[in-house]
């Protein structure tokens, strides 16, 4: 199918059904509000019921459409229920943004001191969760012969950041999973890509980052200011749009120039 030039120049998200896991706070919240402003029907799949409801209310107050669904991405039954609620409400699923993850609550420690239970929890949420979510939305996307899956990895992978081995391991695996999944789903006109944000500062407190460390992070960038979630929106909007029809299996650095390809 030859892309329509109008939609390439002005890609539209109007009435697209977009699921954002972890959409109740931080980066996910900004993504949800951006897609709401763009006319999409936003499904906020968030474990914290109050946070999800608050973001949904913000989107609707701005004239958008949103649905808050309490979801635990570590629980396959919860994901299945979320997808059923979304399809019952909106009839289809166009975009999945696998954003939910464990990071800010993790204590920095050498890998040989990471408790096995914590290791397994991080893998379950950060890696198994995106796998389960992608599998759950697949029937709807295959039926439509159109879909976008966007996995939120991390620029820290390129740096081999120490003392977060479980986090780095999961985000590295997301990159490989995106490429392999893209090869499987290309025939169904479903693209799969990953973005690698740099150190993105949100309303979520990060006790492990001191003011001095924040200065060093900014100094390592080509763009000399702290990265915020809004810096990620353009790339995600592009990857979710008709304009990105021939972009798949990619891992895109969005870190202000800290790392190369």
C-alpha cells in the first residue's frame, strides 16, 4: 500500500487507540497527555488507580478522550483484562507503548548484592511485561493489518551504567526483543521500535541523583539542559504515526547527544 502523502506530511493520530503502560506518572503521563491533545483515544494502563484516573481526567478536561484501566504488567490476567476493556470501549488497538518499568525505586548496589527476588521482580515488570502486553494486543493489530509497538528502553544501556545491572539487563533485552519482534510482525504491517531516553527528569523523585551528578549528566550532553519527557514526545509521535510505515526494528537514542549509534 503506497502511503498517502497528506498523512506523511501531517501524520494524524485522531481516533487512534493508544495504550500507554505506566501512563499515570512521569514519562508515561506526558505521553498520554500528548496523544490526548493529538486526538487519540488514550488507554492509561497503570497499576496506581488514582494516578490513572487523574491523568484521564486531565486529558478529558483538555477536550480529549481517555480511559483509565488499573493494570499490573507483571500479571498476565491483568493485561488480558485491560486489553478486553480497551477493545470493548474503542473497538480496536492501534498503538502500544510499553513504558511501565521499575527504576526510580531501585537502590544502587553492586550486582553481586542484588537480592534474587529484586532481580526477578525487575525482569518481570521491565521485560516480561512488554512481552505479555505485545502478545495481548497482537490479535487486534493483526486483524486490522496495522499496528505500532514502541518499547521504552534506556540510553543507560549504551553507557553500561554500573550498579543497576537488573535494570540495564532488561532495557538491553528490550532492544533485542524489538528487532526480533519487528521481523516477525513486518508481514502484518506492524512496526516495532525502541527508544532510548537519556537521564530524563520528571516529577518522580530520584534520590540517587545529587545536584552535582545532575550537572555532570547535563555537561555530557550536546544540548546543555536537563532532559524532560517532552523531549521524547516528537519521536514517539512519529513512530506511532503513518509517517513511520517503513521504520521498524530500530533503537533510537534520545539523550541529547550523550551516546552515538
